[in-house]
C-alpha cells in the first residue's frame, strides 16, 4: 500500500468498523423522533418508498462521493480538499468545501449537545423511576421545568460535551473505534428489545398501520421535498464527518481464513450504511408508536413526543421503568455516536496543524461548549431576544442545517462529478461494473445536485416567505390523551422553540406545553 493512501490519523480496523462508525454518525435524534412521525404523516408506506428512492438518487451518490474524497485525501476535510484540488489542478478555493464542512460540524455540535443532553437527563430520570405514576400535566411540567432551568441545562450540556470529547481525544483506534464497537451494537440490541416489547402491546397493529399503510393521496411536491431533505440530512452529508471518517476507511479487507486481501468497495459499503440508517429510523417508529396507541395517547412530533408523551406512556405501562430506561439509553447512544462524528473533522484539522489530539479535543470541546451556552439560554433567559431567524439557537440551526449543509453537499457533488479527474474517481470508487459507474456519475453530476438545489431553494423560501405566502402549517396536535383539549406540539417541529411555563390550574389529563415552531 502506498504511503499516500494512509491516513495520518490511523485507519479503521475493518470495513465493518467503518460501517458502524458511519452509521453512528448518520443515526441521531432526528432518526428516532422525526423520521417515524413524518413517515406516518406523509403517506406511510408510500412515503417510505419515496424516501428510499431519494436515498438512491440523492443520498447514496453524494455519500459515496464524500467517502471517496475522504479516502483519496486521507486528511481532515480542509486539507483533503486542498490536496485533491492540487491533484486536479484547479484553484485552491475548492478547499472551501472542507472549511464549510468543518465549520458547520462545529456549529451543529454546539447546539446538538444541548438537545442531546435532554436525553441524558431523561435517561437518569427513567433509571431513577421518575416516570412512575406520572400524570400528563406532570410530564409536561417536567419538560418545561428542564427548559426553564439554565443551570440544569448547563450541567447536562457540560456532561454530554465532556463525554463526546473524551472519546474524540483518544484518537481513531483508542477512542472512535472502541466507542462505535460498543455504542452501535448496544443501540441495535436495545432497539430490538424495544421492538419485541412493542409487539406484545395491544396497539402494535395500529402503530404499524400508522407507519406503513400506504396512502398515495398524500404525496405531493412538498412531501417530495421532505423526502429529499430527510434522505440528505439523515446520512450526515455536507458536514465533513463522512469525509473525515472516509479518510480512515481501509482500502483492503482481510480475506477469509487468512486469504488474499480484498478491496473494500465504497459503493456497497455506503449502501449498507444507508439501509442500516433507514432500518433504525423505522425500527424506532415500530418501538414507539404501539406504546402511544396502547395508552390512548396521540402522536406529537419532536420533543413533545419524546420528552412528554413517551414518559407518560412509560409511567402508565407494566415494566415502564425498565423499558423507559432502555429507550432513553438508546437515544443517548444514538446522540453520542453522532456528536463524536461532529467533533472529529475539527479535531483532525487541528492535529494536522500541530496540536496534540488531547489538546485539540479540549480546544474544540471548550469552544463548542461556550457557543452552546447561547443555545441553552435561548430556552429561558434569552427566549425573548430574537433576531434574523429567531433566537440564538434558531440562528445556529438555520445557518448550519439550512444554508451550509445543502451548499456543502452540492459542492461535493459538483467537485466529484465535474472537477475531479475521472480516472481518479473511478479508481477510488472501485466500481467494477462500468454501467453502474456511469449510473453513479450521472446521478452525482445531474440528478443529485438538482435535488439538493430544489431542497435549498425550498428551505430558504420557507424560512423567509411571509406567513401568508408560505405553505400552511398544520394546527398543533395534542400530546396528551385523546380526550384532552390541551395545547400541543406543532406538526413539523423537530427541535423546540422555548416552551412557556405550565399553567398552575392544568388538569391531570392535559399536557400544558406551548406550541412549538415548525422546523426550518
């Protein structure tokens, strides 16, 4: 193996370790609470088919391109793009792809840690039996109280950031690889246990129908854009994480029984990652919705479902303490594996600048933690201080996920399809079937960029269009029992706006939660 093919940071121990790592990066909070809900709301099985098509046309081609660039460069995203621009004899401005990815990963890490820390807090609450016998009003008040307490949120945010950077600071072999070898199998085992339990509940059939019963009448242009967006964002594209992980991907895997090493195919590996990511998302829905329907609750998206409705369900059902604990440990595992991948691109770049990995992880973790304080305060002390897209949290989310990630994915597709030398791309991908290579090339050159442009334009338009011109937003749905008339969580909300204090006179059958703004 040539020296240029080796990453200076190390290489994953095997192809399957890379698959686990990349799947860990892709599987996050959005898979567990958002994807199952939008599947049920947008046509069930019909949406799943549309989503899989978008994965094939948009997600897999761009992910394969990003992994290919990472493995070819073998460095952090910034220096990888500098190196590949030089090899392709084009301007070094293409290194901006790496800069954009690293910056977006850093920004996302700062507020992702805040949201993920809620799951950390709820995991402790579940283990301590905090959900036992809880009423709807108490469940809503518990979540509201968490958001209203800046010191509690700060402590959880701090702990989660420390957990993330301890792993990143230990390097590829000692940190990242060992973490994913534990976290991902744990995630799959926990998910299987929860799905098995859900299958014993009376609401299992109703939950499956909600998720998978096809309703093609719900498919329209907006649903198509939703599927494109989910396919793009769920695979962690454009944020530098997949490019950084691709830099550590081995080129050969040991043959069976010590035989001749076999080349590691990027395309087949990416397809496996996409399938695992989708299975986790759907499995989460199969695990959650039967519990909600079995307890006569109504589905509510985002934090309303995860942090209000589900604790209520766990508090009412037999074995709720055990299965509630398992569920929130599952959520923490998914969030932890994703946050590790967000920290790696920045840390890898600082290591290449001469810092030790431990110091680089400390610098990145401290910087993201400080920036995350703004997101913490957005839910309490600063909730009335809005500008541009909204609160500080809203602006961090909008800039990174709505602007930078689609642009990064678009530029990756253009560089891989139009700028990079075709001989280099074909050799690195290792696609033996020439027709299959031509299909990938056509997708990454034309169809994938066109879909990302449509997603970008729609997202920006949805954010800046006046309320009377934008697409109508559904009325908030209750997250309390169906008989309640309590206010709930707005459909489309993935991460919440600040939640108001609960009313003192809320009845036991209500969840006093203020409506949450739709996701951008």
